[in-house]
C-alpha cells in the first residue's frame, strides 16, 4: 500500500493521527537559533499582531 501525500492548505489542522505523528517528527528536527547561525542561516522573524 502506497502512502498518499496530499497538498494541505496553509493553516489547516491535522486530520489523522499519522499527520500528527509526521508533524511531531518535523518539530523534533527543528533547529535552534544558535544552530542556524552555525550554518550561516537566519531564523524566521517573529510576527506580532499590532492591536
């Protein structure tokens, strides 16, 4: 059985436990700011709502 990957809409929620597990794996691989600096990259800027 082949795993089907569908393009998800930005901001959509996980619809299955498999998607939740995959998102968890992605979060574990996420690099800290100092690790990014070591390889010459910059962290995405934080975004704030100005209310």
